[in-house]
């Protein structure tokens, strides 16, 4: 483990005692008690919609955060990608990590020869984007399968236009 004195590494700060993770105000207890009249589908949908609007407001903060992040990165665009950098503000410090590294196989034929073709093809993956460029998607049904994965998306839609302030 590296010591905090090494360049590019900073000791982790402890959060102040009052900075415990805030508990969000919940109007509906979770999990809901069974058969409670206050917990109805319309109430759940309305709370979900109100929370969705609050999250949309936070997206503006997220955009500004991203702008500032990009600005900070431009200050060090001339640095080597493997170099870490620290910057100091009045109340915050930022640590800019080295770039991530990507490994890739440069000679697939050499790997296939080393492993043998049976083992190579059992472990080889081929991106569907590349396959689409070589074989039209309509002609791939014989060897490409589809399946539904992941969660469904729930989106709140206001029933009435918001009043103009």
C-alpha cells in the first residue's frame, strides 16, 4: 500500500461529525404496511412524479458539475496520461487520477494458434456492432439470438401543465 507522502496520493479526510448521511423525507414508509389506506396507487404515482421533478432539477446541477470537471481537466491536458495531479481550492481539493489503461489483443491469429482453434472459439467474443458492419442484421437470425434483460423504465408524466411563476 502506498504511503500518503507519495506524490499524487492524499490521505482520506474524515467527514465532520454532523455530516452523517441525511435520511430523505419519506411520505410513504418502505416497505409499506399492508392494507394501509394512505398508501394507494394514486398516492404512490403522485409521489413518484414529484420526486421525478426534483431529480430533473438536480440534472441542472449535474450539468454544471460536468462543465467544471471538464474545465479542470483542460488545465492539465499537457500532462502524461499516467500522471496523477492534485489541485487546491479554498475549501476543497481535487485529485485527478491517471487515465485508465485498456488492454487489447494485437494478433488474434497468434492467440488462436497458441490456444488451439477449438478453445479460441469457445472463449472468443465478437461485438454485434462489428457483426452488423459485416452481415446485415436481417441476415443474422440464424446465429444471433435476442432476449429481454434489465429493468423496465418507469417515467412520470405530469397530468396538468405546471403553473407559470
